[in-house]
């Protein structure tokens, strides 16, 4: 019985050299993706998105909603703020957290631009 070759018939291709602007985009995407790499931070953003759509901000107890320690929630908020995904406005005795919608739009656009696939596209290798 003859065994079939299950490997794709793939010819070597040379990788295009990314431009300086492309390298900056890659770095930006990686930094934002890192900020989104924890489920609790994604959950925080979904809470903030719902509040954003309702015209409000978060100044309630996230600790109870997430079931995490205060220090852990504070660290997640710090990371999201550093990445520019949220904004914080002091409103003593609390801080009001808001989604930074433009940052999410830019992330979506950057992701789409860097990973745009054309349907049924084939590599142009020889």
C-alpha cells in the first residue's frame, strides 16, 4: 500500500521586509494584545463597553463583580490604562473608569490591516 504525502506542496518563498512603519504597527498591536491577554481585563472592558453605550462610567465595586482581590483589580486597571484602552478620572473618594473607544477602534483597524486575508488567495511563490 502506497502512503500519501500529507504535506502541502509548498515552494519556498522569500519573506517581504517590513517597513519601519509596519514594524511600529506590529509593536503597537503586540502591546495592546498583551494588555488584552487576561480574561479579567477583557471582562473589565466588556463592563466598560456596556457602560459607555449607556453613557456612564465605572465607579462601583469591580472587586465584587469580578471576584478578585482589590490589588488584582487595581493591577488590571493599571495595565488597561497604560495601554490606553481606558481612561481614569478621579472623583473622590473613587475613580471613574471609562472606555477609550478610539483606542479600541484603532486596535481593530490595526489588527485588520496587519492580518487582512483575501478569500481564496494563494501564495505568489515560485
